[in-house]
């Protein structure tokens, strides 16, 4: 019998750092996302996320299925720095 894996994606909230738990072959497994907002509709729970890559390219906002995501357990200092830079550029009050 096949064992069902569970992923740490229960009750995601804004600010959580997540990634795809099972990326497709054409996706970079090191790509992470920061949850901006979650939508827990009964039929299709989604998370509004922003993609932040180590290359510091312009982030992309998207909606992804929560079931496809998992929290990043170990966040590197470089990743935290990139997230901080993004937040400084995009979330500052004028």
C-alpha cells in the first residue's frame, strides 16, 4: 500500500515562506515564495504568494494551490536578505 505523505502546509498565513513540495521537472526546486494572503475557499484553497528568487529578479505575484506548497524549514541568511530587500522596495509606506 502506498504511504500518503503529509506536508507542512496546514493553516498558512501571511509571511510564511513556502516552496513547492513536489516541483515539476521544468521548475527550479530552490524557488521560494512568501505568502501574502491565503484564500481558504472550501473547494479550492489557494495562497496569494510572491516568488522571491536568489537571483533578486523582479518578484512575481501569483495564486497557487495550498496543497502544492510546504513551509520552508530552514531559511538561509541569503534568502532572508533577499526577502528583506524585496519588502523594503515594495512594502514601504510613502
